[in-house]
């Protein structure tokens, strides 16, 4: 299983917003530049995050993006699921009616366990935690230059 660039870029963009939480809105072009992401693609990535309320936009010359919730209330599972959809490795985990073998397929339990492990890991990581780790990495990089 591999996450798309959309999921990875969403995570990176939201960490940037978490670093600026409580401050003025951040321009998308600044996030794109800092994270080496195409602005046009980042606009597409942000759309489902805005619809789901994880980010808000402010219009005008001082406008930009802000988090829609405090960073400690946003976990990585919710972010990834918002842009990717289900994280089940096979469709029958979420939709057993799709498979005729669902009652006699032992591997479905493996795939269900994998989805649960992904959920357990990602739901315990908040944007606040990632922002703090990112802040330390930025500070460390600045000290070396």
C-alpha cells in the first residue's frame, strides 16, 4: 500500500498551517514554495480539506489559509482519509457485500487488521505533535547554516 502525493502534500501543508496556528492566514503560494509543491496541485489538495472543515480560507490582500480546528484536534488518520478515502487495503473490508467469499475468506481478516493498524497509528498522531517536530527540524537546519 502506498499513499498518493495528494495525501503526503496534504499532511505537509497542514503541518505548515499548524506551525502558524493562531497567527495571520498563510498564503498558499508560501506553503507551496516552502514545501516544493506545485501551487496548482496544492490548490486541488486543499479543496477536500476545506470542504471537511480542516482548513478555512480568508479572502483579501491579507487572506490565506488557516486551520479550521486546533492542531491538537486534527489527527493524521482524518487528514489522510479526507484526501484518500478509505484506507482499507481491499474493498471488501469496508463493503462485505462486494464479495461472495466474505464469510469464508481468512485473508479478509488480515486486511481488516491492517486497516485497524493503520487507523491506530495515524489516529494517535496530531498536527500539533508534527508541528513541534517540524519546528525542531527547522531550528536544527538553521543552526547548521
